[in-house]
């Protein structure tokens, strides 16, 4: 009698497990598609930023005469033992 009751509930248990597996698969798919959209947006923002860098910063040679002393200090300096800049 016990096995007969278990057999009657087996179909219900299998159906519920299938339903939960379907819901889990749907939620996983939704999570992955949202993550893909966010990664695409991040990639687009990074690429746009890289393309704008050339426009946002001044080329070194455009103002060579105006900033010669600054470039000289940046490119031709040394440090003493304490780490301070020595020209």
C-alpha cells in the first residue's frame, strides 16, 4: 500500500522538478542576457573613451614653444637619495 501511494506522487514530483528546472533556466537566461547588455555597454563606453582621448588632450608638438621649460623639467630630471627632484 505504501508503494502504491509513492507511485501516485512520483508523476507530481517529476512535474514539479521539471517546472522548477524550467523556471531556473529562464532566470539564468535572463541573468546572462542582462549581463551581456551591461558588458556591451561597458565595452562601448571604453572604446568611446579611447577614441576621445586624442581630442581631449593636446599633442606635445602643438605647443612646443610655450611649454618647453615644462617638457624639459619632466623629461630631463633626476632624483636624489631621498627621492626629491634634482635638475
